[in-house]
C-alpha cells in the first residue's frame, strides 16, 4: 500500500506540537491541533501566529488549523492522514493516549510519536498489531521552523510504506533533513551530542585543574573545531542543567552496559551543586554565565568560576593560536590535550556506534550537522584530521580502534569519503554512493 500524508492531527500543543503544527500549516496542510483542554489548544494556535520566529510566513494560513480537546474531539482524528503525538515525555501518559486513539483513526493513516528518549518498543508493547505496523518516531528538533534535522525511527513491525510516507512528507513538503535512525537511546544526534556535553563537563574539569579557564575551553570547543560559538558551557546554559540531568538519568537507565557514556552520567561536584541550588542556565538568569544590567545601563557579563565556585568578570580567552582542528587536536600543549580528549573522544565514540545507532556514517554526519550545527559530521572531521594519523595515535596510546576506524584500517582506505564526498565507506569495507539529502 502506498500512503500519502495530506493532513495532520497534532496531539499536544506544547513547544514541539506547536512547532510541528505551524510547519505543516505553513506548507498549506490541514491541521487538527488537540490538547488537554480546548483553551490550551487555542493558546497553542495563538502561538503559531505570534511566536518568535512566527511559524507562518502568511498569518492567514492559521485558518488551516482547527483546535479541540482530547476529551471532546479525539474522534476527529478519523479525518486525518498523520496522527502526530507530541505530549509530555511520560511513557504511561503516551500509552494511554495511543490506546484511546487507535480505534478512532482510519485505516491507512500513519502515526508517530515525537519522543526524544522513550524507546518505541515500550510505547507499542501490547498494543494492537495495526498500531505497531503504522507507527514510527518522528524526532523533530526545537525550534521546528529553524532546525533542519528530523530523525525517523521505525519500530520492529513498522512497514516500509509508512517510513516512505513520513520521509516523503517531512523531507519533501516540510523540507526537513531526514536522517534514518534506530530505536536506541537518544537516537543519533542526542546520543553523540549529549555524550559530547556530559563527557565535556568532566574533561573540562581536568582541563580547569590543569590551568585552562572556562572562556578558553568554550573558545576551543567552538570555531577551531567547527562547532557553534556557544562552546561547551554556553550550550549547556542554553539547554539548562535540569534538562541535561534528565537526559543523563535516562542514559543511565538505557545505555548499553559497556557504553563509554556510562562514565559521565553524573555531573562533576560543582555542577551537581549548581543543579541543586537551581542555577540552571539562561532560563534562571544564570548558569555558567550570567549577564546583569548595571545602574548606569551597561551590561556586566560574568562567568561562574567552577574552581572558586564564585562569579567573576568574563575575561578574554587565551588565544590558543591553533589554525584548525588538526593543529589543535595534535598540539602538544594543554589546549591540544583537552581538545583531543573531548572532541577526539566524541569522534571516536561516534566511530564505535555503527551499526548500533545507524547503518552507515552518512546518517551520523548529517544528524550532527543538521541537529547540532557542527560544520562537519564526525566522519568528515576524522577525514580532515587524517584517519591514518588518528589510528597511529590510538595505537601508540594502546587504545583499541572503534568499529569504523577498524573497518577503514582493514579495507586499506585512506578516508571515510572519497570522490569529492559522493562516495562513503560502508561497514563492509566497500565504498557506495552517498544517498541524496
Ligand atoms: N522541547 C524539545 O526541545 C523537544 C525536542 C524533541 C522532542 N521533544 C519531545 O516532544 C514531546 C513534547 O515535548 P514539548 O517540549 O513540546 O513539551 P511541552 O511541555 O512544551 O508540551 C507538553 C504537551 O503535553 C500536554 N500534556 C501535559 N500533560 C498531559 C497529559 N497528562 N496528557 C496529555 N497531554 C498532556 C501539554 O498540555 C502540552 O501540550 C516530548 O515527548 C519531548 O520529549 C521535545
């Protein structure tokens, strides 16, 4: 059966539901937006027009969005092709809603959950077989209007036509970058991105002890390695230490027993104390950084010095003087040692996750570029560093090669991509054409 999505019922008008409903309406798609109460759904509809950035290029398109409540209007989903669940991240609550909606949707409709961390197999366990065949995870990123990445994850029973329908609609009409992931904890982007952040807090602590300051750490982890200007601490301020803590707790439960990320699911002590006193990031007026308005109208930018555990003025980072990632990661100084530990460590982590989280390197690279704004994905970065050089260093350190570096080494390949990036190294050691974006 081939399926086509022409209308969408979004369940939940929070941050993500509003974003998805807005993206669909902006594309001229008919949307039903339901929430716990009609008022909540109405407020979500308002935010589609008035949010920043506004979801609609033409405010008149809001007419495509009708609203209702789960209690009085759920049966209307029978008129929609895609039932998109975006309610709270709570397994029991999601399962209750799926059990209620399943008899009400029409044959041929497709269903998705926008969960960021609950395994799909737990969502569908014991549910009717039709739901198991018709459901996938559609993991959008916030803000939906801005972020290109959408991770698409089938369940064990999901049929190919369902995945094709989501890929065609989200990749085509919504112009998202669709990445194919697996039903593993945090999928691709957040698995690697959260490893980078959580391991980063620990590796940065060692660097602080070795004399680097926080401003320099953030500088090193931005432009020189092709990451956004927020660096490490600035990015966690944006996300919030409380969110990071929830992510870490979920990882502690769901990471494989031998996963390297297990060493970093607890914050270092100073960050644990920040969490305990509610010093969470931008949303609480300060986390690692804060900006306060002075009596004379000027703004004072301060950093929470993790060693002294006190605020001090932000100072200019020490200019590391390393031209690019290769120069930095192979530099024989404190900055180089830290960058190798953190950035190099994240690249090696990614290289060990094929095929666990993705069948190929292309989807991993795309997820990090589109979801975390890395200039290059992990395998593209490894190519820039020179895989042979990385392998030599790992061997000299007595470190086992992660899976994809092992594949590259055995295949005698010089890089993960060749032919101007049009071919990639597969798990079987052979090169294949990179699929279109
Ligand atoms: N915010 C993000 O950055 C982000 C990114 C990707 C995925 N997600 C996932 O998307 C989903 C929604 O997250 P969000 O950030 O939009 O959350 P949110 O808190 O902004 O919105 C939650 C929605 O759930 C509804 N809700 C609350 N309690 C409910 C209940 N008992 N029954 C039914 N509905 C209930 C709320 O009314 C609201 O519409 C979650 O699964 C989350 O993990 C969030």
